[in-house]
């Protein structure tokens, strides 16, 4: 695709330079980990800073993203969906067309290259639904690195197909039996592995959470999504969108598409959280909508927690959004008012899933279906000349069993 | 003088290292907290580290993770632990009690509110595993205002700059984590530990305790030759896990007594410092 710089902006860009040198986004972020991990984080911060400033690193990453991942991903004008909604024009950023079927590989590719620069032959990862685990196993295979993926036993049972994919790719999947046996516990266990094997091991965190520099680094690697949109939208639609929508679990696909748009004040940023069975039921994963600030997994951010500050189990039909925390930069964007956050229930996400299948011939991931569902609410309230850009962060092939089950079928 | 400083002064005079057991508060249940403290003190504890259970104990190995899960299942919470310490203080006003845990339960209570309540309950020091010195400004200030010692960790990978950072903030004692990894991991190299302690002592006069990986009385004796305190955690928690709930305090005390014998035996080996 021909990349060119957009010529006109509705309003002039506003400088944005987060996080600060110590990894803080206002009161959020930081390095809340035990002393035993501090040296490893310092080593990583130094290595990543060097990579960030190194044109050779950036060139290698760009080459891999083009030839291995298949970037740039297209932006697609969903005309039939837009017509059916009868309001704003809906555009989809097609991250579902990437190798491995989601945005996750943008980050694992970047971190794998950092790991190689650091001379670490072994990579580890945590995974919930298995998408990040598959993306980590993929790049580990690509570079001949040992790969160990931690996954809660609950998720191993629910996501057998992704477990098998990781094994095909040569990774070892370690079932985690502690705590609630889901994503947050897999992350705890990966941290424990890292602190024990730090000399030869690189920890590929899958979202914009964790201690500094992870929230920044994972954001930077996913920001290719928004950077492409900045060029693609004027080329395709004649201007930048009025709204950018993305689903938020940990928040990596949302940070990826939001970040390049933060300095553009005419573009409204909306994160869509997993409302599960409804906020009122308590059975959801809408951390920014219904949680409160605290410290977990190395950073200060919004959390789902009880009256004693213990972390709560969350619920979402989409395993990729089923996390009780959220990236600290989202917490900052919420408090500062630069982005707003809404939630969509399981049922609304499922309805959007079916609608997109039917109107556009695109089967979205259940995670991405949350963003589509909010677009379906929003678009009819806007004029036909308005533009809503949705980050279609992944494809839904992995969700066939879940969707069939929700429809009362078994495959 | 604080209970922690008084304890280290007393032990320095008799050239003995402090014996510091760690147990998770509320394991096996909150009702067992006072009995557990009583048994540990009766069996040779000089300072007690009382773990505050957390749902996501990232720095702990399987033994202490399971202890946290048992305590949480039994309904243990931070406010309840502070109340139990307050109750215990009526019968023992001498043994220092240090709370050890993760940031979130404390932040949820509010750092200043926690510090006030901890002081009122008779808590002497607090170690928050995921509050490294660079994130501890408000924390150290709140504890200082309440007269509670902030305890910090150092590890084999701590740089000179980080040792200095901790030395500037730490009061009470410094907890040296003697190996890479999580609590309850493999055995330690005492010679490595001794070299690192010498480096730390070059920068601070605060006592230095050693923990992680001290699994038998012989290792405790070897460490007690040069450390100011010896922390025994997972080995005691294992004993609690294996015991019937009503036997847990007695069995924890019995195993602690064997470590006390190790620490006592080191007195003769110990150079005057």
C-alpha cells in the first residue's frame, strides 16, 4: 500500500508524551514489583531504549511486519453494515487479517526481536484465551527460541484448540492451578518463572499492563495499527474519523489504535469493556467502568476488587477480555478525559458478531465484537457524514464453539 | 526505642542472631492467629513476620500461595489481622510484629489510614513486597508519621545504586532475599550471602536479616554466624499445612524450636561485631 502523510487536520495536534521517565501515567503505571525483579526490569528498560532508538532494529521490525505478519492491514468501509444502521459510516481496521489472526502478533514480533538483541534463548508468556500464547509460540518458532506458555487450567479446558496450536508450534504449555486458575494466575506464574530464570529468559507480556517498561513497549509495538490508520483514513475516507472504537480487556489493541490519535483532539476515543451478564450483576470484566484504583501485576491501575482489596474473578463470554485489571495508560486516559469507556454485555457482543457475519461476510473475534456492538449503538445516533473507525482486533474462528454453544448448538 | 531496635540491641549484646518465623495470618483460620503468635514466641521467635494474605501473591512459591488461599477461604482480611495483633498485644508487649504482604489490600484501606490503625494495634514494621523504594515516597512518609518501620528487600541482583536507595529509607531491618526466585525455593549458598551482606553493611548500620531458602537448622546455623536475623518461612508454613487446624500452632512451634537450636548453636561461632 502507498503510505502518505495526511494533508489536513481538523484541529492542530496536542503534544502527548506519556509515560514519564519512570513509567508513570499520572498516578498510574510504575514499577510495583519485588526487589528480585528490579534488575531484570532495568536490563529490559535499557535494552528496549536502545532498540527504540536504533534504526536497524526498527527496519528489521518493519521488514518482519510486512513480510511475515502481512502488514499493513487494510481499512475496510463496511457499507452494508453502515446502511443497515442508517447513520454514521463504519470503517473496520482489519487486524483479523494478520498472521495468527489478531493484533497480538505485532507485539510478540517486537518483543521477540528485543529478546534476540538481549541474547535470551528462552521466552515465556501468559495466556488466557490462548491468542497471545499462540502469537508468542509463533514468533518463538520463527526464531528458534524455546517457548513456555503459562495458562490457567480453566482456560486449558476451555481453549483446547489453542493449546494444541501452541504445541504444534513447539511450545510447552504449563497448566496453572493456583488462585482462580485463569489469566491473572497465569501472569503470576509467568512472573515467578521469570524471577527464577531471569538470566536466560525473556518474558513476553501480552498486554499493555505489567511493570514499566511493558505498558509502553507493548503499546509502541501495537501503535503500528493507529499509525497505519492515520494514513489510510484520509486516503480512503478523505479525512480522519470522528470516533475510534476498540475493545478493552488489558487494552493492547485499543492502545495500539488510540495512541497515534491521542494528539488529534477532533477524534473521540472510546474503549469498550466486557459487560458480561451486566454491570449490575457483578459478573463482568468492565474494570474502568466499575472498578477502582489499586496495585496489581506491577502497576497501579483500575482493578476489580472486593472490600478487602482482594482481586475479584471476572466474567466475559470473550476469554480475551476476562481480566480484572487494565493497562495503566487507559486509567490515565479515562481520568484525563481524553478517552471514554463504555461496556457491552455478552448478549450485545453476540448479536454484533452475528450481524457482522451476515452483513459483511466477516467473522469477528468475540473480543472485537464488543467494539462492533458499540458501533451499532453509536452509528444510528450520528449523521451519515460521520465516521466511526472500529479496530477489528481479531478473527472469530477460535470462537466457533462458544458462539455455537450460546446458540444452543454443539459442534 | 521501638520494639525492633530494642530486640536487635538485646541480641547484639549476647551475640545471637534474631530468629524470625514467617506465617500467613489466618492460616489455618483467623481464630488461630493469637494461638499461633503465642506458640512461636514460646518456641524461640524474636520477631514475627505475619503475612497478610493476597489473592495474587506474585513473589511467593507454591507453599505460601496455598497458605494465602487457605487464609482467604477462611475469611481473613487486613482489618481482622490488625484486630488480632491488637488483641495479642494485651499479653505480649515485647515481641516485634512485622506485617508482610502486597500493596493492594493496604492501598484499598488507604495508606495513611492503614498506618494509623497498624500503630494503634501494636504493629512495629511493615514489608510490602511490591513497594520498591522508588514507589515508596508516600508510603515511607505515612509509616514514619505513625512511627512504624518500613522494611525493604534486597536481593542477589541488587545493584550498588539500589542498595544505597534502600539504605536511605530502611528502618528496623533490611530483609536480604538470599536467592533468585520465589519463596520456598532451593537451597542457598552461604558464602555468596555472606559476601553480599558485607556489601550491604558497608552502606548502612540497619540490621540485615536473611530469608528465602533456609530449610533446615544447619543452614540456619550457618547463616546465623554472620546475619543479624534468620527468617524461616516456607518450612514452617509446610508444617501448618500438614497439621490438623487445632494442632497447627503447636507443630509450627515445634519445628521453629529446631531452628532456634541452630541459631543458638551459632553464638559460639560468631565474631563480635
